[in-house]
């Protein structure tokens, strides 16, 4: 007596004729055992193998030797598909034996009725958002479980786990993540819906324009967090703005010689290029501005401030560092009302960029040098020499510094040795900006040739070229958490590229009336500055119900 043997799932599949998929049933409040979606978690291969073994046992129990032989050779016969109900994996087989399921003593129970609430919520928390939404529709009992805060908290955290990892890895860096703050009775389901709606706006390029006016000349630099926006200008001042409605200027830092009110600039001064299709604001807002005299100290000590243009700045929760055309950097105490702590002197020309971490402050200059300072003492630790042109931009990751220069070369330096360990060349002319990924694996550089170069920091290989600008690429920002690269250009546009593919996702032309000089972003907005004396907030979350839930 010969018995057909199925040694594996593949052998079982080969012995059957072609079948079509059967949709998985949705669990219901019935005695039937609910079937869960395929992608609950990993281990599909193991479950599939177990399902195949279960099918073999079932066939041996319910069929005779003759029926088993008939089953093995029944390819092409009039058969009907059945579904393996034990494994939860959708495996279709051709079963010519009708009614065999009825011979099995299978007890089916609704898990919601029999499992403790905590355990059921834990099981549901492994599902993706769409599966949880489907589970909510099964019955009132399932809805109560699937709608719980615990389930949606895990769904939200799993979906945006990269942001949580980045937040835990950052020490003291004030960067909005869109993960919300911990509060009682947090509405995680609403947070997920708001985050999804926000992502849809990013894909559509749909944002409001909020214009911050008050500076009297070109605004060279910007950085922001959840609560404030800080800008630096050719008018020798630093302005601190409230990041929330109605976005007032809170403070002016510097020796502003002309304290008259700045000229009003229309918020509707949008100048899209006719040959550059892209997204324009769905609403433009220009908050009222206070005069500088209302926002500055009555008798400032001008020696404490910069005596020329503010070209660059960076801040964290404790300090702000600014660089100026007066050849110096100033370290400010943010917690003590932006009190100047010390001035860093060592360059022989304007300071074009600054960056810092918990140990070092790094500055670069038109004098072709890079200075590394001790953050806590202000002592000059190292001077990096090697560029043949102005060093326009620097970024710092641990003991590594990457720089971009007008000589057309980006260099990777080791702070400890003070040596250049790798070079990255542009194809044509100088580089104006550089970015270094959080994991120190990717370097972006842009400049005169209108191309953004993507290099592998370890091998030095040119990985990709991001194209789309028609003018000098003046500013770069890598948003690692959200997979975006933000660029600002002399073509008066801000562009958003996909960080993985390098494809242009959003084109934002003519939101200001002159060159874009700096652009930074977070999960919700882009803040860009221009030569036309304004900063513009490109707010993709403007007017979204519940957007405040995402604030940290």
C-alpha cells in the first residue's frame, strides 16, 4: 500500500494544481477561530512549514489510502480550494475530499472573549495600522480592544521608531521630532492620524507661508526648535522669534545702529519662476512686527556684540554660537537671557560657518582655515590647514569634521591628528555647503555647478547626484529622521529630495523675492532665509486639527 509523502511545503505545493488566493476572513464574535493577517510579525517561513505538516496529518486522518492516492494525482480534476485554518497563514490546497473538515474535532473560540484584556491588547499591538483599523470593525468587543491607547501607542511608536532612536541618540540637541510629549490619557490614535495627514501634505507640497520681517538686510542663517526660531543678518543683529502663532519677534541681540522700523514687505510677494513649476503657499501670513527699540536693551554694551554681519549660528539647549564678518565667534548663554560668555578669536577673515557638539566648537573662515575650540574653555585645540580657498561650510560628527571650500573640494578631517583623511571633489567649480549624516556614513556637498553630490564617507565614492537647481546651491540640510534632503539656492527656490533615491519630491520656487541663503527643516516645516531681509516658515502642518499633539 503506497502512501503519498509530502516532505516539505515546496513538495506539497508542487503536487497541487494552480490555485487562486482566497482573502482572509475578518475575525468575528463567533465560535470560529479568527485568522490573523499574514504580516503579524516575522517567522512566516516557520509557520508555513508547520502549516504544511499539519495538513499532512489532517490528510492522513481523514482519507483512506485510495483517497490519498486520488488526492496526489488529482491535478486538473474538479477540485475546490480550502484554507489551512490552524496556522493563520493563507495556504491554498486542492482538496477533493469533501466534508473532511467536519471530521476534525476543532474547537474555535473568539480570543476577545477568552483572553485577558492585557494579553489581547498586547497581541493587537503587533499589527500595522490598517490591520488594527480592520479589527476595530469586527464587533463592539473587538473595537474596544483595538481602539485602546496601548495598541495605538505601539502602532505609532513602531511606525516612527526611527525618530525615537534618533531622539534617544541625541544628547542635548533641541530638534523637533514630531513624537509628542508624554501626557496622561494620550490620544495615540489621533496622533497617528495627524501624522499621516501631515505626511500627505508633504507629498502634495501643500504648506502655508508665514513671513517673519524685522531684519533690515539679508538674513544669512537660521536654526529653530519647537519653541523658537533664531536668525542672523547682515544688519549685525540676531533675532529670536516665537515658533508659535502669532510668531512675534521676542528679542533682538546686537548693535543695531538704525532703530527705525523696517519697511513693510507684502506677504504676497511670491515670485514663482514661469519655467519652474512647483508648489506655492495655500495661504500667506505676515504677522505684525514690533520696532527694534522695543526688543533691545536700553543701553547695550556694543563691545559684547558682533561688529559686522552675522553669517552663521547654531544653538542647543545651553549655548548659542555665532560667527561674523568681524573675524570672531561669540558663545552665548541661552539659559541666561542670551548673555555673551566669551569671544573666540583666531581667524584672519570672516567666519563663514560654525558647528559644535558636547566637546568641540568648530569654525571655518574665508581665510581658508578651520579652527577647533574647546566648548567649555574656549581654548583653541586645533587648526586644520589644507584648503586653497575660503572654507564655506563645516559639519562635525564625533572626532570627524567635514568641510566644503571654494576650491571645489570637500575634505574629511580627524580632529585628534589634525589631518585630512579623505577628499571629495566636485566636477566643476567651488562648493558652498556640506552636510554630514548622523551616522557619519554620507556626505552631501553643493555649490556653483548646481548639483548636490552624495558621497560615501567611508570609501570616498560618489554615490549619487541630486539635480534640479538652476543656480548655486547655497544651503543643505539632511533630515535623517524623515528621509528628506532640503536645499536652498540662488535660483530662489527651496527643493526637497528623497534621501534614499535622490529624486526631487517637492519644488518650492519663488517663496521669497531673492536668493535663498539658508534652509532647515523638521517633521512639520521648513524655515528658510533670504537676501530680501525675510525669513519664511513653510508650515505643512498649518491648520491641521490636533497638530499640537505632535509637539515635544
